[in-house]
């Protein structure tokens, strides 16, 4: 039964290596097959990444001064947020933007790679490395760099550029940040504490410090691209990161209907969790989380699997047990893994699928079954590459 406090999706802002905005992503989701994804293999060799597409920043960030003072991850987030507001028909509604809540999932800002390299090179020559670090940090870093690295600056820049000035929250913590952002927006609307929210995140994979972070636990894939479920230890850890911006406008059904908004889909449930994955801990949590959804041919599962070889196998086994007869699609295999933006990205793809009644092609033909008919329900999962799990259940509008 429908309720005025149902949480509905009315705006989608999406940027991946597949392109900018809804059109290329709907074309991708409704195609009969997919081309080999767009992957950059030379710039960060031996690590492949799914690169950012060509973007006209001025389309959503009109002032050059605003563009210049942001780093790429902030710029990408502000751009995707603008796309979502435009899509929802709220970009020019000053009153709606002034009362709109904003919840952002963000990582840290970009590092000064030259200073990092200088510290490492100098530390190789001396034994007092703690002194080296203090010396270089006090003499080499620009004071403004620390400001540019603040995670809540993405939300601040969205407020400045798009005039979204209701309450503002920023979550950090890789994939769990994106899960918490969506979950918080969902429950606030469901409880009647919020009528409309802008929620999402952005991640730039084309950063040497990010690659170093991921490869620090030997998680990143090496060499060329391989389909998500087909990766093996022969090609490194299995994860291929991707530059992504994904924002959603979520509204209560009552608020959306009162203004005549188009509704992509309804979010029926969202939950996140985290804990030790040893001794079947991951499988136990996945079993509980997936109980929110229903199985069968009318359900499609968008898995946000990171691609890490052993973890992806465990996740896929759990999903096959929870949703027999449902098509599973590991979307990170074609967009790249987007950390904070992974869960919002999965929900955006699910919403576009349900609204366009798509039969989503297999992303890994050897390991994913065809869809017999368009889905009426979508399950979105994200299992963090080191910790954190989340699930959302979406249903199509009747």
C-alpha cells in the first residue's frame, strides 16, 4: 500500500566512464550486449582504471572561479549533484533548494604527490624519519592544501554553486559512507523528518595516492581488464577502480506528487552493517540483509562487488543463495569500483533500469544469466573491499 512517506527517487545525476548523464547509461542498460568497458591501462601501468569521461564543467558549474578552486573529486561531485537537481526539476526552484537536506559521502582530498615523493626520497637517506616528516610537512606544504582536503568541502561547494542550503551531513569511510548516506536520507524521509534530500558522492580513481592506498593491501588488479567475476590472482588483487559521480534526489511520495514530479522508483528498504568477516561472518550478515528482498525472475540484483577475487566469490555465492532465479549484475566490472560513490551508483543504475523497463544485458557473459523479462524489483548490494556491507530494495512504479 502506498504512503505519503514512501521514499521515491525523482532525480538521477550520474557520471561514469560510460558517459555523462542519464542517456548513455540508459542506452547501456537497455542494450542487448555491452562493448568492452572503457579502461585506461597506460597512465598508471600496471594498474588499470576506468577513467573520467570528457566533461564540460561549465554545464553545471558556471563560474570559472568556482571550478578553479575545487579539486577534481569535488568538481565531479558538484557536477553530478547539479545533474540530479536538473533531472528532478528543482535546480531553479530556489525555495525547494533552500529547504533541501543534503547528505554526502566523501573521501579525503587530493594529496600533494610531489611532497609525498620528496618525503619518501629523503627518508631513504636518513634514519630519523620522524624528523624528516615534520621538517617537510612544515616547510613544503601549502597551508591552503589542508583546507582543500576537507571532506565536507564537497557539500560546501554544492551549497555555494547550487544553493542547496538545508541541513548538511558528510560521511567518511569508503563504501560504508555511501551506504550510511543513503540509509540516513531514507530513514529521515520515512520518519517525516525530511521531505526532499540530495544524497550521493563522488570518487576519482585517477590518483596515484588512491592506487597506493589500494595496492597497500594488494587489492588492485594489474594488467588488462577482465570481467568482474572472471578475475583471478594471476592479475593481482582483482579490484579496478573507476571515477564516478552519483547523486540522487530522494523525496517523500507526498512531496513529489504535490509538485507533479516524475518518479523513477520507490526505495522500500535500506540497511547497512559491518563486522568481522571470518568464520562465516560475512555470509551471516548477507543472509540477514538480503531477507529484505524477494527472489525470482522479476528481481534483478545489482551487486556492487569490489572485484577482489575471494571476496567477490563469497558475495556472489551468497546472492545466488538469497535470490535464486534472479539475474545478478556486477556493475563495478564496467564502471569500476567507486568507493564512497559505489552504493549511490548502484541505486542510480537500478532506478534507471526500473523506470526504463530494461532487460539488462550480462556484464560478464560467462558468469551472469540473461534476464527473461524486465524487472519489477531491484536489489542493490555493496560489500566494501575491506569492511562494510549494505543493501537497498527498489520497486518499480505501478
